[in-house]
C-alpha cells in the first residue's frame, strides 16, 4: 500500500503508473493466496480433524505429518490422538462384547435396574427365569416383574421363590454400578437348590458309608462267634460261651459308643452368648491339663461373646491333643492370643511330631489314636464356626510340632 501511494505521488507517466499498480495488485493477491494456503488451509484441516474426532470418526488422518516441522508436528499429534482413540474404542467394543457374551453364558439370572427400578439389562438366564423375551422385559418396572422384594433387604441371602420360568431355592446378591453417570443396581439370582441337593446327597452317602463300616465291623465278629457257639461240643461250650459273650459285649459297647458320638455331633445345641474374658477362659482350660508343662503367654485384654461351656470344651480338646503329641517327644505346650482385624486369635503350639495327614483332620471318626473317637476336632470346628470364627491346624515352620489357631470376633 505504501508503494502504491508513492507510485501515485511520483512524477511518472500514467501508462507506467498503471502498469506498476496492476503488477503490485497482482503481487498482493498472490501473496494473500499463498498466506491462505500456508496458514488458513492447515487451520481448516486441523479444525476438520478435531470435528471428526468430536463426532467419533477416528479414521481420518492428516497428510504431511512431520515431527520436525511445527505444522507437521500438530498434524502428527492429532493423528496419534486419533489412533489412540480408535484403539480405545476398539478395546471398549471388544470388552463390551466379551462382557455381554460372558453374562449371556452365566447360569445365574442377572438383572440391571436404573435409579427408578426399571430393567435396563437382563441375560438369557434371567429371561428364561421370567419366561419372557428380553425385548418385552427391558424398560419394565421391578414391581411388575415380581423382583422388587429382592432389591431390598439383606443380601446375600437364601430364599425359596417361584418365578414364571422356575421355582426353587435362590441365592440373592446385589451390587451397584454407574452407567452414563447414573447409579444402577445389579441383581443376581443364583439357583442353589441343585447344589444343596448334591451336597445333601454326598453327606448322606458319607453317613451311610461310616455307619455301614462301623456296624459291619461289629456284626461280622458277632455273627462268626455265634456260629461257632452253635457248632461247639458240650465239653468246651462253657469256655467258648464265656469268651464269645465277652467279644459280643465288647463289640456291642464299641457300637454303642460310636452311635453316641454320632448323636453328639448331630445334637450340638446353639451357643448361649455371654460376655467372656479371653484370658480367664484360657487359664481355666490350661489348668485342667497336667501331663505336660503348659506355658500361657498373656496377650492383650480382649472380650468376646460366646458360650463359656462350649468354647472351654474346644480349648480342652485342643490342649489335650497338644499334650498327647508333646508327651511323645517330652516337650511342652505354649498358648497365647493376639488381636487381628477385629478378631482374637488364640494360638496353641506343641512340640510333638506334627501332622502326618492334614487332609483328613476334620473327617468325622477319622483318628490316629488307638482310643480316639475321631469327633473331637470336628466338634470343635462346629462350635467355633457357630461363634462366627475359624479353627485351623498346621505344622510349625522350622521346627517339629503343630500350631492350632482359633479365631473368634471380639466385642466392639
């Protein structure tokens, strides 16, 4: 523009003036076009790329991406962003497809409800349970689906329920998740009737095997002796009769003890909970065992809610087993307790030979002692679990002997 002003104010021929003015105008237009091509067009390209990314189209790429050039670097970064978003979308689609596939194949009925308790997701097992296609179930209210009662109350829990597609015993579980920024409720109904029936069948088979084994062990010698007595002569009948009756009496008494032990397991009463001091409970049980030295290392002050008689019987059983094991090696028994994660853990260590068969520790009537009944540990674990605790046995690390850990919740 300065050149044009100078041109028109100078004393030159008009033809030359107009020629120069036209040339300068063309130069100005060409420069503007070049600037547009080098500046405005790349900005438009970047704008189009960002717009495509905003609309979810991650397939568009910019040409001329070059990390060594300022504008090319911008293209390069936008292309990298588009590729990363494409990979993320692909992973999300694949993960969603896998999740839908897994949910569809799960035997448990799965339902997802929004904040207004309207069904938003259901798997194939859920549709079969409600005996309706998925399309007719989505969007319906939980109350119209007869599922509202399972969205409230205690969970997990076991209920007996009848649905349009099936009836039985169900485990009710719930969970929450967010989708689209809104809270949703997940309901899972798992059919546990078949599992419980299978466990019941296995339990009865085990009972029958144990009973058959013990009864046959007693009846076989009784039958044999009875046949011998019927075939004996008068000369030796008196002595054989006394001997046979002694064997019959012995086996009958063993069978009586066995049945009494079995009944004891079946009739374990529910614990009567009262506040108990852990230290005093352990001291009372430890004083009853005098065969080997028992060292009680005091732990922190702790109180529990429990049945004093039942828990004391557990400690007596554990200490008696520890004393039996330590007596074989001339060792002793050590008892202590500690607090861990809301529980009091009572630890009993012995110096015995350790556990040879850990797989059958809690199998009823399994024992390695000649005079053992095989119900002490089983009964002890039943008592501890009835108090909401656990009972575990393991060999000591780095030394011979066994360590028993009994945990029970403490009083808050």
